[in-house]
C-alpha cells in the first residue's frame, strides 16, 4: 500500500503519520519528489483499513500495490534512482560504459586492457577474479590474487572497478576493494548472499538469472533493498530459450518493461546476451535505443587465447571503434554521458 500526500504537507505532519503507521507494525519507505511525496507501507497490510489512513488530513490518496516487490516498485518511488559511484552517475538519463575481460588472467593483461579502455572512453573497468563456470574443469579465476591485479589496473587508470562475487567468504575484500559488486546470473537467487550484500552500502550490479522472469529478478533486488542497501543496478544479460544459435536470447524488451515497473537503473550485457563478438556492436546500439542506462561489454587483448568467453569479446581496437558510435547515439537519445 502507498499513501500519496497532499502538496504542502509539513515535515512534522509527515513524522506524525509515519509514527502512526509504524505503531501498526509496518515499515515505511518515504519518497520525496519535486511535486509529490509518497509513503510506502511495507509489511502485512491485509488487515489495515485503508480508510483509517486515507482519512488523515495530509493524505490525498491510498493505493494498493499488487506486485510483491515493494522498494523496487516505481509506485513506491516514481522518480528514477540515480546511483553515484566515484562521481560517476548511473540512472535517470546518465549513460555509462562498463568494459573489460571476462577473467583477469595476469597483471600485464588487465593493466594493458585498462589503459586501452580508458583511452577509448570507458567509465568503469570490469574483470572477473572469481568465475562461476558450468564445468568444474574450466578456468575458475585467480581469486584474491586476481582482485589485487584488478585494483592495480584501476589505480593506474583511475577507472572504478566492477567484479563478481560468488561467496560471502570474501565479502569483506569486495566491500573494501571493489566499487561495484556484481552478482552473476547463477547467483541471482542466492538469497543468503543477497541479504549480506543488502547489509552493505556498496552499489550492487544484479544480473538477471538464466531463466528468471522480470518479477523474480525484481524480487531478488528486493532482498538486497529490504536489508537497507538501495544501490541496486539491474543488468539484462540474456535468458535461456529454445534458440541455440546464440548463447542466450537477449531480451531488450526487458529494458522498457523494467523502467515501467521499477525506478532502478538497468544496463545491458550484449556480450553474454549473444555469445558472439560480431553481434555485440549492433546489439549495443539497440540497447542504447531501448533506453538502457549503460552497457557492459567484454574486451580482451587476445580473444582467441582468452581463458574464458573469448568468442564474445571485442578486441581493444574494435571497442575503440565502437565507443564513438555508441556515444553519438546516446547523445542523440538525450543521455548524459559519464566519462
């Protein structure tokens, strides 16, 4: 349930109303917009008489929220969320480029790629220190050693870093060393991990699960937000369908759908979404037009010899050629480009 307040309500009146709501055993989420203030009620509202609250002098309207996700719901917060990461803004018309190799393989590799990305115009550097792989015999990442290499590359170039976490065992390292913590598709419903991430204040990049519905995806975001961390960025990375030509089916319709349902930023990963490097440029451009707040693109200095996902990675030269085209398109679409 949400309460839409009348214009001109005072802070003292709002405090009194919130105190009354909390006395009913409910939690409160307040969203203050330029013209409208909304109070969201979180908890079991089934036994609450809407008239009891709608009759309050500062309440203009009461609405019941049908969806199970609350804090992630646009009804709870009509205005787009903007997440500031090291001075770079994500969401509400700001456009970012997150780029780098699937896996950190050596310090020389990640540092050289980072310099190329910085020169090309990337906003963030991504690299996998821990890699969830389908086969236990595939390269699993360098772990904390890889994270240290990623940090070195970030410091040398000034690029904030993004990396994927797989376990709460290394959460302290990620909170201290990583600027955006990524939750991969396979961990989208690792609710223990999500709750722990919710108790941090770090921005979380939450990828859509392999076959997750939009509601399931937003409910995973809700797990993080319900613990107090509202810095969630959604990432569409393709879903599993009957089609086998591409690695996944990139669901670009999810972008406008999410923007209708939620206030959270959403970016697109065309690399995992297709699994084919030659498709990445066209799908990147399509993602920009669909309304995405950014892209995450895999870039490797030698894709043929990459230890993971080389077939979907662009070379630095190809990436350098693509970026101006993306930025020109983003500018045409009215985005504020974050470099």
